[in-house]
């Protein structure tokens, strides 16, 4: 008999829920790209080429992107406590495998296992906020989760670099294993053991088609950036991605118990939120990746000083995400999302005109980017979560967050390809007069992508909850 979670699970305080899920969210987001600055150490230890080293990032992201939809679906059936405990143990186990690895391939295997465990935490954290907080506090909870996620994305490379420098790259993996285990007592004490309300069989075939479609596109794009889009490592995967997506839709229509409720995609607000987060995350991550590169190349700053310029954006994201949640409670999602997208577009357009200009101008633009993204991510997450009843929200959130991390993976990769293609050419902007035309063109394209997201959100999201 289905369990009504709205009756068996008592509401928690915002601080109580975030104290449990926030550190776990921070850990797994940091872990996604924490190896960036220790790749040279691992490469020199095993004589591995740069292209092969990329698998330490790609392997994690691949299982991460495939796993998110699955964990969203099983969250509707199993308890938050059991899922959190199980996946944190998987994550810790993968960290131990990487730390003990006698060669390069076992490190990749460890990272793949880490990604399989880490994939659960973002979607389970949003589900926890949806189920455990009263309706009037959920938007603030989503905002705080967005702040944690943004902080983790900014801290990942620095965390890995510092720990790797102090105790070596193996010590980095021992650190993540230990932190995951430290989180377990709080999870066991604070999250409910109540099973999910959805007792329908899980359509494993449908989930595999969905996850494989996301994974094929992500892997194809990242391989295209490394080896060229005409390489056999890239184009077959990019072609396979839409084929798998079509098969998923077919499975959705024909399965007796489809992976997600078919009516979910008829929900215009959910579809708009998913497309918006895909585009906004792609723009945000591409900017965060290539602004430091631009500053180092064009302004001759050290990596340390370049990272300092990025700090105001992270602060703006952390401070304004809870504010964005409160605004949604008062005005609905549409005004803050549109305002946030306008701020992002203004930031990237400023970078398009100011590529190669003073680092102070760049810092101002990055601050605007962080502020705008705070309003977008908080409110579109709330829209996606509230598109279904709390006890059935996991599957939809799995798809939503799969799109979010797909944007995070493909945005920087495609931006890198564009940047390489524009090197040595003149600027598209006729008024641009500085010495970094390729970066100017990149940020102009990111502005156009943001405007597409703005049109999608403006035509669909409502003004009041």
C-alpha cells in the first residue's frame, strides 16, 4: 500500500535540513573537478598523456550524468536515509579505489565509481528540501542549495590543488573518502527512513535510454573538444544521443509503467525550467572556466590573482540565493528568473566588449554573473520541484538536474571549440577595439544563448505561485 509521506514525515527546519544535505552537496560538487590541478602530478607519476588524463574528469561526469535520472526515480520509492547512506558509501569506496590505485586505469575506475555515488546527492538534496520543509520555506531551501552548489563549483579546483600540494594526489582521494564517512552519522540521525510513496515498478530500460542519451551527448562533446568532432571518438556518440532520446520517448509512450509520468513533459513550466537551466548552466560554467584563462593570457596575471577576481561572483551567488527564494514566495518565479537572465546577459555582453580590459571590469562582470545565476537557479529549481506532488517529485527532478549537469559539461567544451576556431580572426563586434577578439566573440555567443533562455522563460513561467 502506498505510503503518504506528507503524513508520516514531519516538517523540519530549514537550518536542520541544510545542515545534513548541504555538506554532502558541497562535497560531491567539489569532487567533480577537484582533480584539475593535480592532473600533472598523476600524469608524471604514470607517464600518461594529457588526452588520457581527461578521463579522470570525463569518467566522473559520465556516470554522474547517467546516474542522476535513476536516483531521481528511485527517490520516489525508497527512503532518503537509505539512499543517502548507500550512495555516500559508494562515493567513499570509489575514493579509496583511486587512493590505492597501482596504475592509471584503476584511478579512472575509482573516479567512475565516485561519480556513480555522487550522482545521487544533488537530486536527493532537492527532494529532501521538497519533502521535509513546509511549503513556505522550500524556495529559501532551494536558494541555499543553489548557493552551496555554486560555492562547490568555484572551490573544486582550489580544494584539489591545495590538498594535492600538501599531501599529494593520493591524499586528495583519502580526504574525500574520510569526509563522506564523517557525514554518515548526521544522515542516519536526521533523514527519515520512510519509504517513498510510488510503488510502481521502475522501468530500468527507460532509465537506461534516458541516462545513455545524456551520457552519450556529454561524452561526445568532451571527446570532440579533445580529439576533434570528426574523430571516431566523438561523432558516433553525438549521433547516438538523439537516437537514444527518441527511443526513450517511444519507451515512455509504450511501457506499462514508464520511467517518468508522461504528463510531466506536457507541463509547460517544467519544460521551460529544464531548458532554462540547461542553457543558463552552460553559459555560467563556460564563463567561469574561460574568464580566468582570459585574464592569465591577456592581462598577464598569475593563476592565484586570477582566482581572486572570481571570488566576488561566488560571494554574490551565496548571498543572493536565499534572497531569490524569498522573492519567489512574494512574486512567483517569473520576475526573478527574467531579472537574473538579464543580469547574466549584461555580464557576458560586458565581457564581450571588455575582453582584455582591466581586471576590475572583469570582476564587476563576474559579480553580475553570480548574482544573476543566483536568481535563475533558485527559482527554476523550485518550479521543477513543484511541478509534481512532493512524493512523486524525484523522477522529474532527476531529469531537471540531468539537464543542469549536461549544460555544465557541454557548455565549457563547446566554448573551448569556439574559442579555438576564432583564434587569429577579427572580432564580430564592430566596436570592439582591444586585443582579445576570440574571447570577445565567445562571450558574445554566450550572450545570445542567454537571450534564448530569456525568451523561453518569458513565454512560459508565471508571475505568481
